[in-house]
C-alpha cells in the first residue's frame, strides 16, 4: 500500500510505502468504546448534599409506651416524622421524607457514583490504530461528510515543510492548492448559534469538525487552530477523540512525513 507525498504547492514529490498500522482492520465497536471511555474522564460529578432538606427537628414517635400526648398512633394522622412545636406533636408538619412538601429528593444523583468507563490498554491502542487506518479509507471519510478532490489519494501526507508554517493564511493557501479548502469553508458556513440556555453556559456556537493535522512538532498550533473546525495534535499525543469525533471514525486527516515516522515508532508491533 503506497501513498503520495505532497509539497506546499500541492504537487506530488514522491511516493512512499505506508507503515503497517495503516492496514489495520476497521473496528467500529472498539473505536466507540474507546471514545466513550475517553469522554467519561471529563464528566463532572454532580449530586446533592446528603443533608439537603433534612435539617429539621422532625421525628416519628410510634412507640405505644409513649405518653399519649407524644404519639401519633390511632389519632387519624399519618405515621410520619413531624416537626416539634410549642403545642402538640401531632400538629407539626411532616418533614425529612421525600413525599413531604419541602422534603429531600427521593433518589438524587450522588457524587460517589463512578462515572468513568474503563477500557483495557491494549484495546485502546488497537482502537487508535484502527481509527488511524480509517483515515485512509475513502468510503469512511466521505460518509463523515468531508469534502476533498477525487484525485487525492488517502491518507494525505505532506512533506515536513508544513510544520514550518506560522500563519493561518499560509496554511489555507496550501490547502487551496491541493483542493482541501472547501472542507474548511463548509465547516465555517455551518457554524450556528445554539438554541436554548447553552448559549449562557460557554456553548454559544455549534461547530463542525473539519481537518485534523497530525504533526511531529505542533509548536505552531495556533496557526492551524485558527482554521474553522480544524484541530492540530502531535503524533506522540494523538488520541481517539481527535480521530473519531462522536465515535465516528474516518476524519479527514493531514499527516506530515515526520509524523508518520513518529507513529511508526509509537505503535511498533502493537497490532
């Protein structure tokens, strides 16, 4: 399996043999599990205080040996905890139980709940390799809705000069020359304002994903991140979240030649 190496002018400068990890089988089941496991580590624990709406003096007096003035048996009152007051116990309000007005919730969320979905290390590694291989599958990339010229062979690999670009305009020009600018423009056109209260909670816009840049050195990441929907990550830190957003593999990905070699060192024989 061979792939073309492009320069910044969009021309093929040479052809190389792809590493073995690009030939991995597509495993959507593993990819989905790995993405959900990764997302679960960002969940924020939430719950109510165990003492919420329980800070009352209410108690239930049901012992028959109690003084009749202090018991609720055979008085026509529900046998529930009632607040103490200056008159009689039976006249108090029912509190400290979920069916009472102002009482605690019946089955509230608890902070102690374990939200993290675990996955074996070898399974996660295999899922990442499978997602990397999916970036070379033309059918999967098209199904994700990405736009790219038919003449381009996947995976898209640039020479190392792409890592030296320091301005977003330079990167966009390089994408124009190879015909990948339409995918960025599509993500920009589909940026919409979110409906509902999410606008007030730091999620004002709904954004689409476009190109993922995998580089050996991402020191100029700000120039790449300015492209609408684009992400940039180093080959050493490449994870399943960037390769398969929303658990769907086949993201349009651009590799640098050095990044491909870095991934070969990282994965080795982990297949």
